[in-house]
């Protein structure tokens, strides 16, 4: 019979009705439909999105929204679904306009109206971005709505389900309480209806969805765990739980036996399983053992049956669980089959606490407290927050576009262009404490094709015929570039290495302690003036600058890093601007006198707006130093998978300054894991198996090469992190063959990390690339690969905490970018429950044991004091988070500064 329902509900994924039982036949559905076919696009699309997420993700976690704007911020922050709580509707979102407890006292149309309101807000957010020529995400996250106990019997359930579908809900849940006595699941006095009555309500809901032609996800909730009363003993499935000796209540209700709640939930769950898509049993405490008992009992009879779990604010989480157990709680629930997890009253608590805190501070400190809130908003822009520009957030620019359209482009009443927002919230006017005032493009879904992420607003740039301004003579030949930190010995060796250029690195290979930064700047100052020398304290060997040093470039830190040792107007300044400003101010004139110039590498860009900001910084610096426009030259590292869609825009906005792009392969792999962190299908194999010959990496390199050469810019290859093996020259060439084939693809140069590899890289540079068939990484996932990632991350973090940001490990030069790949892969394998080749699933407990084992190995090797305990603690913090931390150096750097470094 289910085959007929696929025909009745045409937009239904394959397998959607597997295991679903209906008590009515398709003819009834046809008879109940009207003569006009109405398509419920939001409800249908949402239901299919939700179903796909439930099928492909370990679990979906979300929060309860009580306003449209809350839901919009949830989607902007990356949550993939929205929960709509009846409790919150009762408290502050019902059509009666009053505040109620959660007892179904509000009008029954309130919930559907809240869903409609949320969808309208998400629609406006989508319209705003579309009008601006930049769609960053699918705004219409699926909404799971609370239908309470149906506000009556089966007919009421039928009607409220239709109302929710009309409003655009993707899923709806119904509970087994008596509607007229309905209570919050964490209140007393709950009265259950017979199991058979609840099943009739579920059937009514399914029938309504079928009549509408929508595959709505239905969730059955039971409150039997803490309910004490039952309306009737008519259903034999309930009879064993009735306290027969106890007298009935004054209302005539039967009393339920104490201590049987969990078993009663299981019995009701088994009864409802064929009629619903997910099962939810409301619990009194966050108890994983009880959750496991319920899950195993259900899945023993209904293998693969999905469940939902309320991570309720009614629990005192710290009183019930340790912080470590709380961090792992949702992962462990997900492994049991609890696929939809939510915090019902998150909206209520965030609104109330947020306003209370602001009012409390405002009472005592006035506008200083509000300004503090505003500064916090500015800082949050680096994570994608945009509501600080509230006029734009609600659609002023969108309606300006409407005005211009209806007046033929001649309106004089546009609202946003002359607003205070336009004049006071621009990049120049707003504080930039962390150096990143633009919203990086984020993604939580797989791009369906390339056109999804090429910007429509900048299409003219990509279509036009233009080239960059030009490249200085001493940057024309960049066949081999060497990179490394700015310590004195490294600076001398790198400049003397025979490489064409040396990139002195203040970013990934430098721990940004105050001493490292200041000494690094001093070392470069001396080198530029030919005054640098160094004597090894142990060997007595002297190091001096040779007659033909490499061309000097520097790499400042990325926009994401602050400089906490220097404050401007009370705020930490941008690490990027600090490194750049100190270097250029002290050395630009001298470099020009030497016949070269101030040349930079710019890291960690995620979109072309960040390149625009750099262009403003470069222009201001040239104006202050009275340098001709275009004197300062830069090469941009293409280190983020989404930046590849904007590299022509990067070249264009920096065209006076830019001379090339570089394929920053290590960070690019890290960005691949980070961008697709929530999609199991993008699980990566062992880190060592992701090479430039992997198709998605090869395509990235080829696209950069093609674009650069079309625009007259250099296309630089990425880093060869190997360290030379003195006893085996042939092994050096072999080690580089997989990474040094850029020349045959069209690269104009390559990077090495050690002076000993300059000649080897030059020799290997013409080797041809191998090819592989697939875009997504394939290969093995082994315990050895997992241990290697753990070992490398521990080794790097420990050295970083001691002040060394570039560490030789296993014949590779590891810096922050390569360590990021290791720790993000560990997180990814845990998050998506990857299986090793021997069949074992990677989980937090396994990784924690391996971390302890690898830590003991490291400690056993060390002859002196070390920081492996701190390194292990940081690694556990990174991998146990539900969300992938953006950069490991942020937490590590904060720890260093707290310790006085």
C-alpha cells in the first residue's frame, strides 16, 4: 500500500515510508482532498531537508526559538534546524497576547502563527541577501513544531496538523496527555490518555499530511515517565501500570504505579513506533543509562527507529553531570539513535537573561553598559553576526531597491544611503579590535554546483578584460621560495639558502609571544641593513649574510588573530596590522633604497571583502610614507575552499598591489574539513593520503593557475614541509616527488621549509603530476593514522606552549596550518563516527585513551620539563566540543598571555 502513497505524495524521498503503517487506504486520502491541488512548498521542502539530515547526520541539535529574529540568528550561526516550543508560545508568543504557563491555555492557532512568523523572517533574510547579490546559505531551515496534546481529539489533531503545514512546518510532535489537563513535561499533575487514543491522534496527523500531499515528519511524545494519572483503563497495554489498590481521583482518573515510568514509556513507544517517524520520551533528568535502556528496547523490535531527546532547561545540568559528561552528552545520545536533540526553552532563557544583564548594568552604568554590548556585537562579526547594522538586518536596503525599481531608478527617498548606519557603521568608523569587520562566507551544506558560490554581484569583474598593475623585476623569478620563522639563525640561513625569495613568517610558524614578535622584527631590521650576524652558543659557529641574499617578503598574522599586548582605545589591536605596520614603517624606505621593496604574503583570507580591507590598509600606509601607489606588493594565499570562488575579485580589488596567488595547501585541506564539518560524506582518510594529486586539490591548483596567468599574476605552488635526510639524498627527492610536481601543471614557483631542500626542489620541480579519479578524498582510516594525528598535534602544541611555533616532527616541518589538519581530522572522525579499517568506530573515549598513550610516549622521550599535560588538555578541549573550533592557536594564545608570556 505504501507504493500508492509515494504516488499520492509525489515529492517524497525513496524509503521514506519504510516501516510506516497507515490504518486507512489511499482512496480515503483522495476523497478528502479538494478539487484544487495546493502545493505547500515550505512544508514539503522543509520535511525533505529534515528527513535527509536525520538520515545522513549522526544527530541534529538545535534550540527553541520564540521570535523570528532568534530563528534567523540560529540559522546565521549555522544551526541546521529550528525547534518551536509550545511552552515558549504560551509564555510569550501566543495570539491571545498574554502570558500563560504551559497548560494549553492559549488559542490553538498560536503555534502555527509562530511558525508562519519564523518562516516570514527567514524569507526576508533570504530576500535581503539575494537583493545584495550574495546568497550565503539556505535560510529556510526546517522547523519542528509543538502541537501539544492536539488541543482535543483526532479531529483537532487533523486540523492543527493542516494549520502547521500551511504555515510551513517540516515536522510536528504530538504528546499522549489529556489535552484539557495538559501540563509541561516537567510539571506535576499530568494525565495520560489511553495508548489507543494517542495512536488515533497520530493517525489523524498522518492523514492530514497525506491529504495535503506533504511528507511531514511526525514525532510521538510520551510523558509516561513522570505522569501519575490515566483517564481510562480501556487499553490492555496500559493496565499493568495502573495502581489497582489505589482509589481513583476525585476527577475519576486512575492512578499509575510508582517506579514503572520508564517501562511504561517503552511500552507506549513500541506501540507508537509503526505510526510515527521519531519517538520522544520526556525525561526528568539527563540520564544516559535510562536513555540507553529505552533506545535498546525500541530498536530491538524496530531496528534503526529514530528518536528525539529534549535537552531540557528544566534539568540542572551541572548538578546532574560533570562538565566532561555534558560535553559528550549529545554525541553519546546520537550514537544510541537519538537523532533530533533540542533545548526547548533556549529562546525564553536567552531573551530574559540577556535583557536582565543589560538592564542591571545599565541601571548602574548607563550608556557605558550599552556601549559594552555594542562592542561585543562588533567582535561577533568575525563569526558571521550582522545585526549590529540593524537597519540593513530588517530589510531597509531591500525596500530601497523596491523604491528604486518603481521609480525607474530616480527616487530621492532611499532610506539607507543617508542613514546613521551608513555613516557611523562603516569599516572606517567602527572599532576593529580583532581586525575582521566583514562576514566570512560560511557553509553548512554541500555546494550543489560551482554556480552556487560564484558571486552574481561581481560577475562583471570575472567577465571583463583586465590585468594586474605589474610585478617588480626582483619578483619575476620565484621558482623556489623558502619560508620559516624570524629567529636570527633562520633569517640568515634562509637569505643565504639560494632560494629566490625568503618569506619571513610571523604567522603559522611563529608562536606570537611578545619576545618572538619583537625579536623577529629586530632581526629583519638588521638583515635589511646588512647588519645581521649570529654565533651558535654550543658550536661557536658564526653565521653572516652572504653577498646575494634572497628577496625578502614577510607574512603578517591573519585577520583572525589579535595582538593582546597592544591596545588602541582600550581594545586589542589587529595582529595583522601590528605585524605589517611595524615592518613597513621601519623598513619600507630602506628596502626601496636597496633596490627592492616592501613585499608581503597575506594569509587566511576567506572572501574578497577581506582583500578590500587589506587594500585600504596598503593605500593608507603608502600615503603616510609618501610612497607611490602600488609600491607595496603582496601575494595572497588561497587557503580556504570558498575563497577559490572569489580569487578573480581578490586579484581585482588588490590589482595595484598584488603580484600573485599561492596555493596554501595545508590550510586548504583544513578549510575543506572545517567547511564541510557537518557532512559525513566528506570524511577524509589518513592525512598522509590527501595530496596535490587528489582531484579536488588538483582542480583547485589548476583553477588558481588559470586565473593568475589570465590576469598577469604569478601562480605559486604550496609548501613542501619535508626536512632533508642528510644520509639519503635519493630519499629527499622521493619525499618531494608527490608535492613538487607543480611545474608541469603551470605553477611559477614552489615553497620549501628548509635550506637543504632548495636545490632538491629546483630539481624535482619539473616532474609530472599523477591523477586520481575522485574529487572527494578516498583511502584508509587506520589506528596508525589516528595516532599520528594525535602525536603530531601533541608535539606541536607542546612546543608552541614553550614558545616555538615551527617544529620538525617525523621529517616534516610542522606549523600551525599542518597541526590544524591533524586536530580537525580527529574532531571530524569523532563527530561523524568514522570507522577504522578494522571496523572499530572512532569515538571520544577511544581518542582520549590514545591521547593518554601518545602523551606518555612523548613524556618518556623528553629529558627535561615539558608541557604535554597542557597540550593534552587543549587537544581534549578541541575535540570534545560539539562545534569545530575555528583555530587552535586562539585558545593556546590566550593561555600563554594569561601565564604572562
